[in-house]
């Protein structure tokens, strides 16, 4: 249903541009970035009012037994109100967006901040017994720096541009982990890790934790351009990941489908910040819209394979001041939340039975 306010805005836009049809004008209104001076912080998006006393364990417990994985993205706008937005990277059969996806955007658009916020937000919502991360950054440690403190992170590999051995080590770990998980589901006579999780909920003593593993790679384009031999394993991950509980989230300034081949065919969600060209926007969104997004406020568009529409949102600001402190405070949400979650160690089962 279209509200009166949105309809009036669309008709005003049609008067300004007579070539526009009503539905086209509505689409442009809905995809406009938020007109706001400040972004919503991750704490505000998750309802955390006091970082120092925040205890994630009740939430971890309540989220432990299902196979939904709601990653905080930021917020949408509805009638002037900011509404928190999450992306469920769970099975489409239970209402999720699917296990694999990509993020793109030019320098300064907010792409790496969103990626870091997704990892940190998921660590706040889910225990290390349900969610693990392997983080890979091809250039430096800007995106994931400090996240090795999180009990969910089994590896935080940075500056892989100058360390081919580190990349090979990570790929070797994932390769071995795929086989280990195939052995687990075979041993327990279940078709997938999600079914294994259901059995574990009924009988935890007989079913050790087998957390979902999210392989999150920043500067994915450069990584693939210089490590073509790894394409085979990444293709395998996207093909069998649904069954074994391994996900790929790839982030780059642009998603180059010819470069990454079969991997791209398995992306079931895509997020695009500002792109350099309309054709780059179409690679992820099947729309030119990302080429017109502004810079500086984390404005992005989300496309999901099971939906025909795009969702406009603004990424959460992980560098916002901690709630309750002056905006001039040096303490920022990223560091404060990371340090807080690090105080609650949990079980990571990568490589262990």
C-alpha cells in the first residue's frame, strides 16, 4: 500500500519530469537515500543503551537452536522514522536470503564499514557455538582490525597481498573443514548441518556444537585476480556450503562476474553502495540505481534473489560515539563493543570434535 505522503511526493516528481510514469516515480522515491545528518549507530540499531553492562548471553541462548542468522545492516526509513534492518543469511526454505552473497561499492561509500558492522553485529546476537568467522582482508587490516579478540573469530588474516602463505593457509583450513563437516553429517545420518542443529537442540550431550562458518573476504576482486588457483575451492564452498554450514560473503569495489565465474552464480543476495558505472550496478542489483547513490552517509541498496524489489537503507555507523557519552568522546562503538564481547569467551569447534 502506498501512503498519501509517498503518493504526493511521486506526483510532484512526475510534474517535475513529465516523462516519468507513476510507478517509476514511486520507485525513485523509495530508492532515495535518507535525508539525515547523522547515521544510526550499531548500538542504537541493536537497542544497546549501556555497553559496559551489556550481557550478550541471554540473546545467545534464545537464538541458539534455530537456523536463522540475522546480520544487522543498518536502517531503512518509513514515514520519516528510522527502522533497523537485518539480513537473514539463512536457508531460503525457512525465509532466509540464502547462504552466500556479495557487497560492492567505490572507495568512501561505506562498504568496508558495513562489512565490519555485519561481523560485529552477528557476534553480538549469536554465540560462538552457533556462528564462527574466518576473516580475510587482502589490503591491510582496516576492515577487521581488532576482531581477533572476538571469541567467534577462528582466523583474522590481514594484508594478504604481501602474504601468499597466509591465504593458502586459510584456504587449506576451509578445505579441511568442508570434509570434516561432511564426515559429521554422514556419521549422524543427517542431510545438512541445519538438521544436525535440530538434533543437537533435542540432545545437546550427544551432538557437539557445529557452528556455521562465515568466510568473509574484503577486497575480493584483487584477491581473485591474484589467486586464481583458489577459485576451485571457493566454487566448492558455494556449491556445498548450504549442506555443510559454510557461507561466503565477498566484498569488493566491484563484483566482476567473468572473473569469479561459477561463484557469482551462487550469490543469493547482493548489496551495492555507490558504483562508478551503471553496468557495475547491474552486476549486483540488475538495476542502474547504485550509480546514482550519494557518498558519505552509507547509502546502499539490497537485492535478494527471492524478491523483485530493492531495499534502500543506510549502513549503521560503527564509529559513532558510545551511547551516553558526548559526541566528542574518543570511545567509539566498534572498539567498545568488541572489547565487551571479548569478555564472554565461548566454544569454537573449527577443527575439533
